[in-house]
C-alpha cells in the first residue's frame, strides 16, 4: 500500500532543502505577507499577472519546514493557472488538510499537493500548511493586511 506518511516526509524534506520559486520577482504586480503566530512562520509572496493568469510567483521568508515546503509546492501548482482555477485549488487544498484522516485526497485535482493530506496526522501543523494559500488569496485580493492563519 502506498504510504502517504513516507511520501509526505520525503516531499517536505525535498522542498524544504530546495524550495522552488524562492526569492523575489523583478516586477511583481501584487504582493502580500503572511504570518502564522502559532509557529512563527512568516512569508512574503509576489505575483506577476498576465490578464487573469498567474504568470510568475515567488516567495521569501522564514518558517518551519512544512510552511516552506507548502509555499514551494503551492507556487509550483498555481503558476500558469487562472484565478478561477487557483480559487478552486485553494478550496480543495483547504478541504483536504482539514478532512478526516480516512478521506482520500482528490489526487486528480490536487496532483502533488495531495501529499499534504499527510499533515492531518499532525493537527498543530495544518496552519503551517495553509499559510502560503492564505497569503496567496490576500495577494490576489489586494488586501493590505498581513494574512494570518488565525
Ligand atoms: Zn510552521
């Protein structure tokens, strides 16, 4: 049987060690900051749009391995998608990480993000995993406040 927890650990380690889209964009259209006070994770997210498509996205900041790996995978997943697609993905991701342990993740819709179902075994870490997504939403909506997981 496919062991979600092993795969989860592997992906977290990999993306923590080599985060994708880490750094800053030359000409971002939008940016937002996110903060998870429970763990101390902080990140800044920058987005460049092409119409309603996310052409490029980058993140920066410091936090635990889960928040960083989640931001890394999130940026990979949303690049090239329309805002409607990104909103749908956000909802699926949020629903997955807060679902009961026995609920199978929707791997067709979530792709690599489905490994984050593994975070359900560590409820205190769910907020670390959703921080990047909350920050993305606040960047897309152009909110000036810092996005928090509270
Ligand atoms: Zn954290």
